[in-house]
C-alpha cells in the first residue's frame, strides 16, 4: 500500500462523499439490507442516502466504479473491525471505505468479513471465502456481487425461510458455477455465505439458508 503524502492527497481530492446524515442514513440502509436478506429474492432499493442518488445518477457514484447500492451497503456494514476484500483493484473505492468507515483492506478473500466483486464473471470459487466455524458461524464473509441485471437472466427458483412457497429470480451475469458452488456449501450449515446481488440502486439478498433450483 502506498502511504506517501502525495498518494493521500490524490485520494482526498477524488474522495467519494459518504452519507450526509450518517446515523439516519446508516439505519435506513441497514433496514433495507436486513429486509432483503429476510425476504430472499425480493428486490430492494436504496434511495436518497448518497449524493449520486440525490442527483438522480442511477448507476454510479462520483469517481467510483461501485454501484450506489454497493457503496451504501459497505458504508452501513463496515467498520474498523471488518476487513474488506475488493476482487477488482479500486483505489478510489478503497480510499472512500478507509476514510468513511475505517475498514482495512485485505489481499486475500479468505481474510475478508465483506467482499465486493465488481465483475461477476471473475468471481473466485466460493470456497475461497470464509464460511465461519461451527462455534462462530457469524464470522463468515458477506459477499456483494455486482450483476448486469436482477431480472433479465436465466430464472432460478428459491425455497426456504422467508419464502411462503417458492420465489423466482433471474439475475444476469453470474457464472453458472456460482449456483453449484453455493449448493456445495449447504452441508456446512450453520456455516456458509450470505450474499447480495446488486445492480445500480437495487439489490437481492441470498442468505445461506436458501435452497436454489435451476430451471
């Protein structure tokens, strides 16, 4: 990591703004994240908590590649005790996370409490991430994956807690092995990986408790 004064000055000059009202906005985003994880497959939206959303920028934040929902989620979830792994190097996003949350960035996915994959096609094997331990299943990674669309891909059927019968989603851009690798983690329960699929200001929650059937 380059910690020279010049590098710090460049990071500050292009720093992506965070929440205008950190307490209120963090609570609002956290409620959306909790709701989408407790109601798997339902699309949630994150509105009016960041400068880009107030200026009607639908997809990206000033200076950052991350979608609005991704950046808002990371701001709400991360702090100095939650290491973050970025699958694609992003100095601007990294600087913003360190500045606004104090979260350290790590070099290996297994060391991360939160991981963000900007390019879903380059998603590493899910076995690369920490699923937690039987005594501490909560110490697993939460995976955030940016997809091309939440509604225009091949349909999959969700079953499990939070779903009355079944729920169909159709995210586009995930590698086909994602669903197989996710199913391979099921025997590890209560360990596993919770996941958010994000696109623009919208997201879907996929908790580890959900079973998936491919159509």
